[in-house]
């Protein structure tokens, strides 16, 4: 039974579609929904020591994408808890899914594709490879021709 849904959301078309899908599943299951926007930590320069860590990762983009998820949920009667963090995205999603604990993870698929193979993105692939929780990967919306 799905009682807790973890949504990894960003401002990509697939990320926004994932938010809509997660809300729809939450409505159908009567589930709690936690939306997380993970801001990747910048890689340190080669040879550089540890630099300052941004203490407050919430910026305008994080606020906007999380507000979108909360508003979609509100229109559907679902309370969406929102969280923005600065971390390694795939690792944080996996850790949060275990700690919260989630019954389902919902992520958007990358729009990019390699010739002859579907492309889901390295972060989604990492989550799929290392999670014990079912994952729903949502494609970007199909644009009219």
C-alpha cells in the first residue's frame, strides 16, 4: 500500500510532470507527499581545500518549483510538504526515501536521448540502481507537432 510518496522535483518539463503525477497518485492512494528540490553541491576545484558551504540553499528557483508542487497538491486537496536542500541529488533522494520512509519515489525523466537508447539521466539511473523503494519515472510531456 502506498502511504508516503517522495517526489524529487526540479523545473524541467519532466520534473513538473512528475509533480502532477505524484499528486494524482497521492489523491488515488490517500498518501502523504513530500516534495524535495535538491540543489547539487558544486564540485571543488582540483587541489582546492574545502570551501564555504552555502548554509541556506533556498533560492528563487527552489521556491518556485516547490511552490508549483504545493499549489498542484492544494488544487487536488493534497497537502504537500516541501523541502529544499543542497546535497548530491541521487544520494539525498535515496537517504531521504529510507529515513522518511517512502513507499514510492516519483522522479522526472530527462528529455535528452542517445541514439538507439532511452535516456533517463544519471541521477535517476543511480536512484533506480540503489533503491529498495518502487520508483515511478515520469517522461516530459509530449509537445504538439
